[in-house]
């Protein structure tokens, strides 16, 4: 789902400055599509006020939109961890060096990366900082969906709309 943003005449914007274009029909279309696709999901009604909120003009910036979704999903999946914005860390490094510097900032002993990132990351950069580079291939957790056979790799919303309070246990169950 692409969220329309204001960009004409703004040049390169900092991520935290990108504003959502509420003049676009796309936001209404996305909200309507979600409501229609999940109309029969057992737990959709619990999340409707949130969906109405994030697609409303009360959310002005893309970062607010993304953080609201993260916090909502964390709440409903029972994830208790702090969220940090990179802009709060005062780190100016770029590329892979940025990842290493973030690890240093938090005194991390390991960096967990998706398996597909292996071909893009230089393990030596992490080794120099005594940070273990660990690659992980996520296995889909299987749960009841609305239609037919299970389809992996849908959004976390699919899980919480279909499984509600059982969502956390499903994600923690061994494959």
C-alpha cells in the first residue's frame, strides 16, 4: 500500500518531514479496501477505530503513520520494547557503517539481520566492533485466515484481524 505524500517542490526531505497528502483519493481507497477485505474477520471491529484514525487528517506525517502502526501492532502482539528514531541517536554514519554505529550506541553484542541481507553486509565491519552478525530466515506462523489455504507473508494486520488475542501465542509457537 502506497501512502500519498507531498513532494513537489520540496526536494529531498528528511524522513521525519514527509507529510501525507490527504487531498489524494488513495487514503480513502486504502481504508475502504481494508474494511472490505477484512469485513468478515473475527477481530476487525476491535481495530476499526484505529484504522479510521491513521487514515484521517489527524495523522499529518508519514513517520507518525508508521509509528502509530508499529505501536498498535506491538500492543496487540504483546511486544514490550522501546522504539527509537534514528534522529534521536545523533549518528551521522551512512550505509553499513550506520548499522555498526547503531549497534555501538546500544552496546549490542549481536546484530540480527534478515537472511537476504547476507549478500549486502560486510561481516568484517561488524567483527571489528565485536558485534556478531546473525542472519535469520523467518518461518511463517500458520494461523486461520478468512479464505482457503494459508497464504504466508501477509501483513501483521492479517494476523491480528483474524486471530485477535491469540496472535501473540501464534507468533511465539514453534514452527
